[in-house]
C-alpha cells in the first residue's frame, strides 16, 4: 500500500483560505517552524527572533507584487495560532537564512514536461522529484486553493507554505528547481513564484507573471499547459533566460541556458551531481520517446 499525503480543499477569499490552511495542518505547521528554528541554530547560530525579524522585511515586497498573497499569509498566522512573522518565515526560510549563513542546500530536484511525440497518446505530463532534507515529507500536505474568482490550484506544500509546486484547473503546471547563484536579496520569494504563475489563465500570462516581480533569489521554473506547450525559465535574483520546448523539457539544479551559466556558483561536486541527473532524465525521455504514459 502506498501512503498518500493528506488533501485539504480551501475555499473562500485569500484571507479565508489562509485561515483554513493554518487550521487544517496546524500541528504540522508548528513542526515545520521548529525544524526551521532547529536548522538555523545548528547550521549558523541563527536565533529565532532574528529569523522572524528578517522575515518581516519580505512582507512589503510581497504586498507590492501580490497583496492577496500577503492577506493569505496573514490568514495562515491566524488559523495556526502563530505570529505573522512566523507565517512569513515559512515562505522565505531559505532567503532569510541565505545559503552563505545557513549551511548547504540539497540540490536534488529534477523536473520534466513531455507531450506530443514523446507520449503514447499525445497527452501532456509534467512533474518532478522533490528531495527535500530534514523530514519535510512528513510535514507536507496537498492543498487545493479554491479562491473565489480565480483558477483552483492544487499544490504539494510543506505545511504553512502557500506555494510550492502543482497544477491548476486551467490546465497549467509548475515545477521548480533550486539554482545556486550570488546576489540574493530582500525581494519576492522564490517559492511564491510557482503559484503566482499558475493562478494565471494562460501559459503566456504565467510566464509574464513569473518574470514581473523583483525577485529575492534564484529559481528554475518549468511551466507547461494541457495543449503541450512548455517553457523553462532560469532566473537569478536579477537576470533570467527562457527556452520553449518541443515535446520535451527537463531540468536539474544548475544553470544551462545561454547567458545564465555565468551566474552559477555551485561547487564542482554539486555540478557533477546535477549534470548526472539532467543527462539521466534526458536519456530516459529519449529512450522511451513515443511510449511515455
């Protein structure tokens, strides 16, 4: 028997959805916060009060780009019985505790999208593995954000995060990969980019939305729609490049697009690991071309 994540459907305004989110997996949200505090103390002597103080700096930036997200985050705080700063910290845990201060990150995610000639029936498939450290799997849930007047978005999220990776009922998918680069700053959080993109009605609108904010950090987004259109967007905090796929796109954890490779700051070992993952999934897609289901 395969274990399944708990699934919660959240309905109403953004604030109401946030409150329901905070209440539904409340113990997991508290455990997620404790993990952040524990890792911060162990890896970089980051005290909880300092983490909360830095997290607050991201609130105004989120409000500038997506005030509805800030309303939802405030709702999470109410529902979970935590401080507003802690609800923000759940969204910006890596930016707040920047890699330079917070030890290493696990570069273990590989994303894909396939369609048309690659699949058995022409159907579009997209997904990824998400190898997150620290027992995050046990702290995660599947949430359907059914906000009034917007496309419903179903996402896998670590409890308390309002965005990670998922799909919408408009037929859009968003998967994401960690990228290591310099220049991280206070800005729009990387995790929120995926939901910002797929709450849009079309893939083109999703791309425009993902590239609009003043980003806090680097991120790779692989977006696809039910028609088989797909695009990969590599970003640093200040630069970006994108490529459109023709039936298949894959991505691991290093910059590969022209103009972005110079931003890479991964170590030789990290690059080797990511390159192996990228080459392996690409080879598997080609080996099974036309038979993927």
